[in-house]
């Protein structure tokens, strides 16, 4: 299985769109992680964006992934 991951440590983002080189094969999920910060109570916060084909992944799968990251 393939997953494309990119890290943008200098950016805090709310959305990111990954380019797809070949629109006939968009079955590889793409994940982007942005700049992190440590809050006053010691928690680490960072943006994460997941892009996947809806025919292969549902919202529940993304929600489960985010919960595991949390």
C-alpha cells in the first residue's frame, strides 16, 4: 500500500490540496502535516490534512485516523 506524506513545518494551514499527476490513478491517499506548536499546558498541536478518493475511503475512516493521531 502507498501513502504520500508531506511535511510543511513552516506553515499553519486549514486546508491543502495535493496535485494529482495522473487523474486516472487517484487511489493513493495524501497526508500533509504542518507547523506544530506547544500550548501552555504542554499539548502539541499541528494541522493535518488528508486527501483520499471517496470511492475508497469514507469520512469515518478519516475520523478514525485523526483520532489515532490525537
